[in-house]
C-alpha cells in the first residue's frame, strides 16, 4: 500500500515552510526544478518522500496554472508519499500554524 497525503497553507511560501519543517522533521530539503512543476523542495527518509511546492506552476501562456486546482485556496502544498500511514508525521505537519491536511489517499 502507498499513502498519498496533501497538506496546504495560505500563509507560507515553499522555502519558508521548508525552513519551519526541516528542524521539526530532522530532514534537509533539497531544491529541484521541473519543467512541469516548476521549483520545489524535496526530502526523503525511511521510504517517505515529502515535497513542498507552490500551487502555482508555470503555465503554457503568461499566466500560471494550479498544480492542484481542487485546492486553489492553498498557495503552497506539501505532498507526502509514504509506504504506510504515519500519524506522528501527520501530527507534526498539522502542528505548523496555517498548515492543514487537504486530502488522503491509500492505494
């Protein structure tokens, strides 16, 4: 089973959020750049991947598209892919002011 969780915030930008989460999770976030997703930050530990990115991604025209249009109110997203549910990780992420759980999927 793989767990896909999405968290979002209206109040933090990606680098700021990574700075808040890194010491809480004892992880280092590395910068990545994708043609499709734009710039994002990524950390991995114990089979779990955490990615932080702006919801606004480069569009075809001059305007940005939304990475997750279903979460349009969130300016920054935290995408978690894990091999199993992790209530401690969920508690840590939602303890950050303004960061809330948006969706959960288990496949």
